[in-house]
C-alpha cells in the first residue's frame, strides 16, 4: 500500500487494486498511481500494462448528492453521480468495484443496470 509496494507494482505487476478509502484515502490514490507509472517506465514497461482498479464504497441513491472523493467518505448519490468519469480519464483507473454500504440485490442491480452503462457512455 505504500511507496515501496507501489514501485514494485509498477516494475512487475499486471494490476493494482486501490485499497478501499478506509485504508488509503481517495486523495492518496493519484500519488500511488504516479509512483507506479514512473516505476513502470523506469523498468522499461508501459504504465498502460497495469490494470488499475478503484474500490468505491457507498450507496447508489434515487436522488443526486454531492460527490467529494476525500478521506474515506462513502459516495452517496444517484447513478449519474456514480459515473465517476474523472477516475477513469484523469487518474487512469480502468476497473471499478462497488462496495455497497448495505447488503442486498438493489445496489447490485443499480450498479449493473444504471451506473455501468452511464459510465461507459460518458467514457466513449
């Protein structure tokens, strides 16, 4: 999770899963990405060869809400707000995992049926 692990990931790994924000706050994700990318280049690898997964904690709601990717705050907004294109475009994440705050099929169905198609459309 720290710089040594990020450098090792950049030099050798095929992928990285950003720890849930409880363990590595959102604002530290970009620094970890930058360290991995620099280490990949130093090792003669393309940073694009590293799959990058963002693990997102929160609730997909019926109504929009503010999205502040700071600390370990959960995301609580509608499907359009969950389409976090900035994480894909600006920071290089290419894979997303939803960690719902409450169990049940509703959040999974919203993720698959609403968030994923919205994100794909916005990234196209």
